[in-house]
């Protein structure tokens, strides 16, 4: 569905227009990047903030949710960096290489940049912008619709982020942890854009965590571009654990080459409104893709996962499993579309979404879609929404397990199918512990 022009600007849209006019001269980049930023903002300005009449944003009316545009976060000062010193504590002690992004800017003094493995490059995205290369490589642009409002805003405003490059054939044995933190007691808007480029036959494990103080209405817009070369291997985990008042929009755009293996798992714990959108294009033959996600929601949280996957070459396999546990008055939404192009014969694609409702006021929505132009494929999708199985609960109680503990065991088993797919044992155990903590907080 095309985005309809918005005739009357909301207060938030007017604020974004003013913010871009003020920030544009200070943003990094040469003439080419500056022109791309302007084009991106003009594209956003034509369509405005997405709303429920835009099919891809059917369940998250950003035009209604964004009452105003928060002030752009300044470059992090000493106080912000001091607050960020403990960023990513959820994964502390696991031996990961930690990179800290404070209010959208990479903080080298807080990051572990020593003794990089052969073939590994880590740079601030501000340097990449300064070299006046494209904001989005053509291979990633092919995965996107003509205008994606959140990504257009990110392209216009993003000042920094992390660039990670892995040379062909290089194997990075130490996983990289990018810890994003939004600091401060006053609401602010943070935009960051990162990119990972894996050469042919390279290997990397990447974890990103996102956090912010509870009760502060920050607006966070992050984008990650992934270029995965032929026969490369990338394992990716994203943990969204920001404060209870944060609006978080995250975009992942990936292009995956031939005979490559790419796995990505999202885990959502925090945020008032979270929208994670994935645009993935399989451009090479016989590629293996595994996408998964788990959301633990309570209070009045709203989490929306939107997946747009394109099989563009023959013989690839993809598996997608997304689960949500929804308590109180929270809302979970999943919409996924798999497109199989005519050239992508012998595609094997399976997509499933499942939601577990723990209260009468909890809500979950699911809209899986298949769009197939090839005739030699195996594709399927499914969706379920339900409550805890009372028979299983009774079975556990009959063996002396208290009711609340029985519920917790069933919920852990439900989420465990997603977490079990995380390759790194320490990260998997940390997220399992976070699940237990969430259950304890709800009194399970």
C-alpha cells in the first residue's frame, strides 16, 4: 500500500521539520551524504509519520503515539559517558568485545578497541559519513520499499553509530557486543546508524543491547545494515530493554549472499512502544536463514515486529519463529511477509508466530503473508493466540508444583524454543535469567 500524503502536519512532524533545519549544517558527511540526507528527509516529509492506514504500520500508529518531537540528543558529555560506563551489564562477564554507543555516538574511551583480530575493522560511522559514501549501499536499498518513513528519518538525522568490517575469510572468534544507551533525565531523540560488512567466508557473532532510564520519554530510532558475503556466517542477537516510557523504532536491513548462513534473534523486555522491523533479502543461492524473536510484555507495553523477507535466488531455506508473552493490558503484534521471486525456485520457507495471553485484557495480533511467484517451492505460515494450557498446568500441580511455579515453567518452556536457537551459551543463559526475573516480577 502506498503512503498517502499528509496534508496537515502534526506537532511532532512540525518539530521534526524544525529540528532538521537546525541540525542539517552540523551533521557529518560530504556533499553526497548531505544531499542524501536532504532527499531522505524530503521523502519523509511527503508521507509524514506512519499511521494505521499504512499497511506496514497497521498495528503501530506512530502518528498518534508521537505527540511531539523530542530535542535531538547532543554529543555525549562527561556526565553522559559516566552514566554509560556500565552499559550492557546484562551481558557483563561473558568475555564479549564491548562497544558503547552513548546517545547515538560511539564512545571509544568506553569501548574495547584494543587487539582487534586480523581482518576486523571497527570505526565510528561518523568517519564513514565523512568519506561521502552512500548512506545505504544499493544492495541494501533493494530490500526496501520506495519510502520507509522511520528509515528515512534515520538517514536524515543519524550522526554516528558503529561500522564493523570483517575481511574475506576472517573468523572473528570473540563475539562483539554493541551496547546502546540513551542517557539523561530529560527526554531526547536519538538517531544512530550502524553497518556490518562480512566478506566472503567470514564469520562473526554480534549482540546489540539497548537501554535507557525508566520513566523518561526518550525517542530512539536505530538502524543496522548488514551485508553478508558468499559463504559467510553471521549470528546476531538484539535485546531491547529500555525504560518503561521509551519509544523505540529499530530497523534491520540485510542482504545475504550465496551459501551463507545468517541467524538473528530479537528479545524484547522494555520500552513503552517498541517497533522492530526487519527487511531481509536473500540474493544468493542455497542460503540458510533463521529469524526468531521473543517478547515479554506487561503493563501497557506495545511491541510490534514487522518482517519483510524476500527470496531472490534458488534453493534457499528460511525459518521464522516469533513468540510473545502478554500480560496485563499489553499488546503484541506480528506481521510477516515472505516474497518468493520467480527466479527463487526450490525455496523452502516456513513462518510461525505464537502469542500467549496471561490476562483477559492482554491483546495480540498476527498477520502472516506469502507472496509466491515461483512454482517449485515449499512454503507455509501459521499463527496461534491462546492462553496457558490448563491440562498441562493441572499435570504439574498434580505432582506437587505450586500453581505460580507451574505457570512459570510453562512460560519458560514457551519462550525457550526461541532462546535455544542462540548459539552463544553465555548470552542464551543471560536471557534465560532475564526471563526468570520477569516472571518473578509478575509474581509467577
